[in-house]
């Protein structure tokens, strides 16, 4: 059988590296040189269409593995590549500041494929940091009402990637990825017979104690059996890992964003729209960004479109205005009109994830 497997995940999680390692450096890649200063600190090239590799699962089965671009501005490729796929391998970078944000975003983006086929999660760069254990990812999957295997892998090692892909395909074959939860053991008729309580036959009943003697209306047995002590079991609570989803904006992140090429100025406002700090000299723009930050909850309620994380505007002058909205604070960016807003937004997301 021929299997089509999709490998997805954020920029720098190791998708291209994994597929190249899987195929002994024979993968087909559509990489170009990284053009922004943020991503270049982590990698020299980035995928713009797809990576592709083929491996033999066994004598009869072959796996066609497609790696998707990690940048959100290329997400139109995700749906194209997912058509006809048998499952999703999600790679997550353990060194990112908000791994739960990545997990949530990608499982929501690939929800149709996951629900119809299956999911396995490989966590990379655990050799660089172990600040987020596997138990945290398992807990987060449970909170997202998903059941999937999670394991640490080294995307540079063929045996790690090959084992992840082949084990996943074997699960797909048996239907374990979506039909039978891993903590449920199906009961057969033989199992039911073996677990049914035994009923003693009449001729085998022995050692029946005589009835107790009675005095008045009170029964007093001849012997009193000692009462067995009550056994208590201590149940240890599972550790809870914070589902940190909101980006944290402060003066440090403001300075870092202000240093990006094409950024003219940055503002920081709180949840009620009060201006906390700004490098923009135009008071009207500062007030307008603060107004957008404060009115966002009302916009969310009125539009009924869910949570608003980003507002992008283009004014009559030669600049763009982008506001990143989070629960506690918002970050407003004024940028040159020649700068791609989606590309700049990706830079900022990556900077806040890595720095």
C-alpha cells in the first residue's frame, strides 16, 4: 500500500531536516535563503512550497512524506498537501517560548485531517532544553480533546524519524490512531467468560458455620472475627502545566520589535487602551492604536468571529499599522508601506517565540 504522510510544524522545528535525514539526503526540497534577520539566527534556508521524500515501510508498503512550509503566509499549501493524506506528523520545537500556542494553532489548522485520519507528535530540540517535558504535551493534547502519541526525537537522526513514521503507519493500519483510545482494552467473549465471578456448585459447599445462638431478641455469634484494618491508597495528583497561549509584551519586546528592518515605531498599551510606552512621535497614531486595543473586546462580541489576535490597517500615508492584541497588553507597529505585513507579522511572532 502507498501512504501519504504530512509533516507540519512551526518554522525551525526540523521538518526539512527530518525528511532529508529520512531519505539519506535524497529529499526533494523547495528551500530558499532566509531573508529576514530573525529567522536567520536559527536557520539559513526556509521551505516555500514543500519537502518530499519516499521510504519503504516494508516489502509491500511505501510512505510518501510531504513537509509543509512552516510560515503562516504559505498556509494555502497546507490544505493542498493534506488532500488524500493518511495522517499528520506534527513537529514542535521544545525551545520555543510558547509551545502550547504552536500545538493549539497547528492542530486547529489541520483539524479535518486529524479528525478523519490521525496524529502523532514529535518534539525536537529536547537536547537543548528540557523545560517542557513530554507530560506537558500529553496534558495539553487532553485539554484539546485529542489523543495522540508524543515522543522526543532528534530530527537529524534517521532512526528517530523513521521509527516515528513507521510506528505511525502501523497505528494507522490497526486503526489505533482514531478508533480505539490507548487506555481502553476491548473485551472479547473469552475475556468476559474468564472474568465472570465463579458460582459454587451445590455438592461442593463445605464448612458452613452454624447459626448464631439467640438470647431474647439479640443475636450473639459464638466467635467474633477480628475486623481487618481499612487499607487506604494515596492518589498522587498529576502535575499541571500552564497552557501559556498569550504572547507577553513588555518594554524589552518593544525594543526588539522596534529594531526590525522596516519598522518605523512601536507602541505598548494595556487591556483598557491606556498607552504605556511608545517610540512613535505622532500622538494621533498613538491614540488610535490605544483606541483599537481598548475596543477589541467589543469588536469580538459584536462580530461573533471569535478572538481577535491581530488588526492590520493601511492608512493614506506611506505606512502600515499592525496591532497584536493579547489579554493583558497590545503591541502596535507602524511599518513602511513597502514591507509585507504578513512577512513582518511572521518575524514578530518568531522573535517573541525565540527571544
